């Protein structure tokens, strides 16, 4: 198999869902947009990280395990005087090694996009010390290359299971933002 083939198959298979999520998140142009992003991302990451924590990682390299950032997201919310928002999201099922890899692909890959979000947060006055610790943790020392190498060499890999899990991960993120926006509309 060509180096990166699994990554590119996951990228291509999740492109539409990824683009839709990017559009939903939008550009962080002001403190309100940043607060919405934090709340939506905390709801998503808390849910996703719990699902990944329930998985059996015993025969997978440490490099493929996404670094949890939900605690840092909660700290960032608190630093801004905000609380997490409880949203109803369907459970994520990551019942196989391939599904874990597909889910991890989305979270590890998000560190790449977090670099842009970190610049937007900095422009708003949010940094590692105030309101954007999660972005600093996510982008500092990202293990994307190690992840891709482990993904490409994982034995007994089922591309269909990995893709279904990656798509479910994007579905979950979009569901978190939709639920958040629905709650905000009900409050407004």
C-alpha cells in the first residue's frame, strides 16, 4: 500500500462532512463567535473523547491516541466566564481497531486546522494563558506524522470501518454545533 493511502482515503471520504463542519464553525471574528466555537467544540470533544476512551487501544501504538483537549476547553470556557452547554448527541460506537483509527484520524487531523483557529483567537486576545489553552495544547507538538505512519502500518485495517467511524466523528461534531445553535435560538 502506498504511503499515506489510508489517510488520503479517509480525507476523501470525509471531505463533504469536513467542509460542512468548517462552514458551521465559521471564522472567529469576535468574542461571541469564539464563545460559540468553544461551547460547540467542548460538547463535541467531551463526547468524542469519552467514546475513544472506551476503546481498546492495547495493540495500537501510543502515536495514534489523540491527546484529550476537553479539559482544556472547559478551562478556557471558565476563563471566559462561560459554562459548558449540555447537548444531546447520539452515542459514538468505536468498537474495532479500525474504527478507533478512523475516529482518531479526525481528532488528530483537527490539530492542523487548529493552527488557523489559534491565529484567529490570538487576534481576539485569547492565548494559552487566557481562553485558548486548548488550541495551544492541540497545536504544540502535534503528532500528525507519527499518527499517519501508525495509521499506514496498522495490521488488520478495515478501511470501511475506519471511514464509517471518521464520518460518524464529523457527524457528531456537526450535531454538537446544531444542538448548540438550536439552544441559542430557543434562548433568543
